[in-house]
C-alpha cells in the first residue's frame, strides 16, 4: 500500500507554498517517517473521517460545513467511500478502471475514466474535475518530504491526550498557515486529528479532520468496489473544470 494515498479532500498539500524547513525537528520527522512506514506495510484499511471545513458563501460569508465519511481502501487500485454531510449522501467506487460517483438523493451517477492506480486517480480527478475526497495526502509515502518542502518551521511540541488517546503533537508553520497534527502514541502511530488554520486575509478559514474506527488489514471483497446501478438511476456527465 506504499503507493496508496488514503484520503481524498485536497487538504494539507493543496496549500503548497515556496518555503522549506531549514532546521527540521528530528523528533517530528521521525514520527512522520514512522507513521508512513507503518501505513506502507498495510494491504488494506478502513476508517471513519469527520471533517469540519470553513468555506466562504456568497450570501452568508464565512460558514462551517460538516461531513462524515466511511473510507475503504484495498491494495493500490481499489477504493470505496460513503460520505454524509451538507452535500448529502454521496458514494465513490474505484475498481482500478474507472471512478463512479453516485448521489443517493438525486439518484444519478457519473463514470469517470481514470488511471489504474488510486494515487494517480486521486490526483488526476482532483486536477481535472475539482472533485475533492476526504483526507488526502496525509498518507502519501512522500508526506514527510512534502511537509519539509512546503513549510518553514516544524516542531514536536510534546504529548497530548486527544480523543481518549495519548498523541504526539506536532506543529508546522509558514507565513500564511499553521498546521497542527496529532498522531497516536501507540504501536501503529496512525493519525488522530489534523487542524489547518489559514492566518492571512479577512476570511481566515480552518479545516479539521478527525480519524477514528481504524480497521487494519480487513478483508474487503472485490464486489465492494464495483458500482451496481440502482433502479431508475440517471447517468450524468461531469464536465472538466476550466
């Protein structure tokens, strides 16, 4: 699963910058590397992700939106997500050949041709169609390098108890952003929470992702990742963004 990015909302690395950590905290780097090493050895994984995301509404100004997703990944080329929130109940199925999006409320679906690798699919679909998925580059095998490239300060602050777990607490900073990350202090060192805070502009926004219900190397049958068209569902097209 080294080539599998678990997560799909362009969050941390979508805020790329031109900075670089000059003197990285070796403890923080070691914790990130340990997390990536553990994830890289997995063959499948399931988890729940709760997201709180600030967005600017044309009429209401800054508003906070919420969602909860059940995420399943199997190997390098299978993904299934059920997401509930302000955008309704949505589903995503990826079987290594195409990505299917389905709206349960509207009973319509779209099929998007994509690369056979989940990581490549996520990047291409996000770039081409602007489709975001819950929890993005957090689990990329290059996560540590990406943080060191895009921030100018990285610091291990200490241990904190969060969501009933003792966690390693790490902060990454640059001029326009502060990212706080909590990683479980246990045998697996999986992420517990991430909070991104924009610190410039009049509409300072936050993005918060909370992970729970980890299931390590579960058996996930191939049928989970194949979309079955519901009765009377309408096929639609998603146009590439300009």
